[in-house]
């Protein structure tokens, strides 16, 4: 039987309870699970620290750090093509069977890679938060963060 290999992508800026739910779901359902972490300038927390957060909570997860990622986002054909060419090069060696996300773009990723699209908590009913909301008001939304993530952000965003 083919080994099931799942992956998800994100900036994890910051890593929050919604991300944790997504990753833990993938770990439970797959034989092997990868997290692709994109570099970004939307936070002062560097990619290595964001990697450490994920490894601390999920030591069995395999990490792929994504540098120099395309800055063009969207669900239009051109943006999808640019993003998918970049992403497919990153994950080609892991032979994924499923893509995990809580966003509508999951369908595009799965379709492009010809793999299963596993949507988790799309409407954020289980965990009603996004990294954007946390970045807008860290103090109001800190309940959605692990303590060490919150503390790192407080130190690094100064």
C-alpha cells in the first residue's frame, strides 16, 4: 500500500491554535506529514524561530523552509500558476498524497498537484482565529497562542 504523505503551507506568523489543529489533524491522518514554512516580511520573527515553534509542538513533523517565495498571491490563473510552480518544486521529492489547509486555495493546490484536498475547519468554526487578527491585536488574541510563541513575539517585535 502507498504511504500517505500530507503537507500544509503557511507563514505561521504567528503559529496559532488554528494552525495547531490543522497540523495535528494531518499528523493523525497521514503516515508522514510536512509543513512548508514561507519566508515573509510581515513579521520580525524569522523563519528559523517559526520553525522552532512547530518542531517544539510537533517533533515528528518534517519541515521545508521556503525562501524567495513568489510575492504574487490570489486565486486568479496567473497568480495560481506562479505559486504552484514554486510550490511543486518544493514538494516534488516528498511525493505528497494530500494537501491540508483551512483556506479556499487548497482546492487549487490539490488540483495542480493531482492529490487529495483535505480541508480542515474552513469556516473557522472549531478555532475562530487567523494570524492576521492576531497581528492586528496581539494582546486581545493571545489566548490563541502558546505561551512561548506569545513571549517570542513580544521580544522580537520590539
